[in-house]
C-alpha cells in the first residue's frame, strides 16, 4: 500500500493519464472518428471511476478536509457522463468543449491535492472563463452567464505578478471581456459572429497569459 507523498504522486500520475486520454478523445471526436472516441472515453471513465473511488475514501495530500474536494469529484463525474451522451449523439463540437472543461477540473483537482494555491486560484479563474463560452443551444443561459460574470474582480483577485507583460495582458483581457459583454447583450435570439469572435479572442489571450506565467515559473512552489 502506498502512503504519504508516494500515494499523492501515484494519484497525480493517474490524473495525468486520464487527462491525456480525454484530450485524445476530444481530437478523435473533432476528426469525426466516433468509434475510436467512444472507446477512448470508455477507458477514461473506467480509469476515473477507479481513482475517484480510491481518493473519496482516502483523500490524498492537501485534499483532506478540503470543502471543495468532493463537489469537484462529482462535477468531473457528471462531465464525463455528459460527454458519453454527447458522443452517442455525435455532437463533436460540444464533446471538445466539455472535455476541455473537464481537463481543467482535473488539473484543479491535482492543484488541491498538491496544495498549490496559485495554480488552484488560476484554474478556478480558467473555469470561470470557460463557462463564458457562448453556447448556441443554450443561448439564454449562456448570455446570462456572460452578463453576470464578475470577470474583472476575479482576475484582480489572482494578484498576478505586476510585470509589464502580465499587466498588459490583464488590461487587454478586461477590454476584450467588456466587448464580449456588450456584444452578447446586443444579440437577439442567437449569438452573433462578433460575440463568438470576441470570446475566441478572450480565450486566446488568456492562453497567452498562461504561457507567460508558465515560462516565468509562477506556479512552481506557490
């Protein structure tokens, strides 16, 4: 039986493998290779069920006593169940988006286990941003999420390093988000191309910010 840091390392490795499988599933679905995507997703679900059962009964590392830990496990399980339904319905775009969300939740789970506060806070913000993706089939709820999001305050609460490059990106993100809110508010019964483009720009600039922070080793030993 593994104990202490070895058990924690073992769980981290398993989470990484599951996340990698989910990313492969997303790419297979995007390429319309439905049978292979369903097979890979089944493997992910079986692996997740094993790990979730293990860590629910014996939370590793800093997850012990953390109030966000068990609800996060439930959300990941629900995400995987939703993906299975989407794959069955051949909804490839939705599969990719949902798996991206699930991979971020899996990373957040690892950050909680490892007690990495800066990574945890950043991933929580990432999940907020992913939740702003304009979803055509859920127009009203999606537009409401954009309108009500406290994006700027959440970004400020990260207390990122005040380097010129990071400051420039955070100002840009706030500007793009304001454009997204304005565009979504003006949309009638469907999201306009402007709204969809605004979100894509927001997502890309956020990804660029993440790369800057990773290069600066911001998440190491925080």
